[in-house]
């Protein structure tokens, strides 16, 4: 542990819990060869004396995406699938997907065929044209008109959404990685959870990560809390379906701060973790580069304040997408180097990986809406403290 960093972050996180800003938090940071910070404060569920810990199990939501992306990149480096292949070959929904051009006078969707097929590169960079209803009004309207369920139901029919534009035209955050998960299953012949366990979780020692909540994981599981309009937090009972039609490659995993830090360290070490190589060094370098050209990540404007606030990391800093990660093109206000890799989960879980500085970090809370007014600033303060202590 870093002697300056430990008291600095402990005080920061402890104060936030004592103030009632968050119910509980687990945070960790590492260099390429050591854990430099570990701390946890608060409770798994408000009103219950069950302390948060580094091995507390949380729903990591969209922090699932980089893991699923790493899984498919194993198949790419094996030559079993190409980044620019037509994914309709592997996933029927992608072969028949259409572009939503609007709605007619009667309110029916106006659809047309896309100008080009959806490729794996499109899916990994969120440039395919897919969206999420909470940030895209046309998708929300389409779901209402057609009666499609939410993706979080893990029903296959939930993925029968149209594109908002032709593949490759721009960046738009959406259900892309759910399809990456389907591609992994089609190419490998294994269920996504089984594939990831065999090829990432077991080799990296991520024993408490999976789509299924085992009895051992359930004993250590934090509950998702919701912040009301008055700022007060209440514990909810949301859980990802445990008998799903499909496992959500874009948001279905449960994990721990310690497990996710193992994944972060593997990326820092260019594909090696826990004494095992799970990706080639050149594959990690490929994943860490911008794959959307001059296009840039845009802010997320919420249509559902119960699920998400408006969200953008480091407004004014240009950001693109690699093969599974957001990339900041300039140094971030926290101290994160240009070329940093990062993303987050709807439940206010966050991580970053800084290849230039050789450090990364993980921050786990369980709060809705996303980009929480208390939890997101606390994460950024945690990250800033890591860089300050190392300077």
C-alpha cells in the first residue's frame, strides 16, 4: 500500500459514507505489479450492519462491456473472426436489422435497409447505429409503439431494435456489446458466461465474477440503492434475471473490486495476469487505440432521470473509443494521461486504466441514477488523489 495514498483516500471515502452521500463503497488502485490502494466503507445495504469490502459483490452493469470485448478479441487473435466481417453471418438479428428513419402520420415506424453491414469493429466502438432508450428518444418511442421489453429483461426479443443511422457514421452508445456476447457464443459454441469463465475469469483468478450469483456471492452482495428527487437513498431489490434467455454481454455481470482490479492489471500488463497470458500484447495495444477515426464520443442526455442523469466524462476533453474502452485524447483534470482507457456501469461503478503512467483503479458503489450527483464526483476525487499522491 502507498503510505501517502492510504490515509488520503480513506478520509475521503469515510467522510462520504458518514455524510450519508453513499451507502457503501469499495475502491482499489494498482500499478503494474502491486496494489497501491485498497479501502472499503459503509454497508452492503442501508439499515443493515454488513460492511462493504474488497470482495463485496456488486452489479457492475456496463463495466461488463470491456470484459466481453476482451473475450471476443481472443477469438479475433485466433483468426476465428475478423474485425471487419459482417456480423450478420453469426447473429441473425444483425442480418435483418433496419434503420429507423422516423415515424409516419399514424405513428408507425419508417424503416429501411442499412447501406452497409454491421461489423465487429462497429459493435466494439459503438458506431453501429444502436442506442439505448434512456438516452435516445426514437428508440424509446419505437419500444413503446412495438411493445418491446427492456434489454435488462434478458429476453431475446428485446434486442430486435432498429439502428438510428447507417453503421459507421457516428458514435452512439447502445446495445452493441449484447451482440458481441452473441458473437462470442456463435463463434465459440459456448454460453457467454462459460466462455468468459474458462478464458478470462479462471486464468485471472476472478473467482467472484459471473452472470449467475452463486450462494457464496449472494452472501457478500451489495444492494442497488435509488436516490430520490429529495436526495435521499433507499435500498431496492433489482437483480439481473438469473434464468435469462441471453446473458447480457453489455451489462449483466456481477463482480468485486478485487476481481475487476485483476482485469485492470491484466490490461496494464498487456495481456498477462495472475501468471497467465490471456491476450497477446499486440491485441491489447490494438484494443487501446482509437478505432473510430475523427468521430468523437458525445454526451449522454437522459430521457429517464430515474435511471441516469445527463452524463459525460471530462467535458471539453476529446474522447474516442477503442475496442472496448473510452479513450481520452488529452490529459484529464484528474491527472489521467492522454490515452487513458475507461468506462463505467449504470450502478455508479467506475474504472480507469492509464497505460502511460502504469496505474489503474476501480470504484464500486450501487446507486441509481447513473452519474450520481454524489458518487461520480467522489470517484473523480478518488482518482485525483491517486495521481496527487504519486506526483
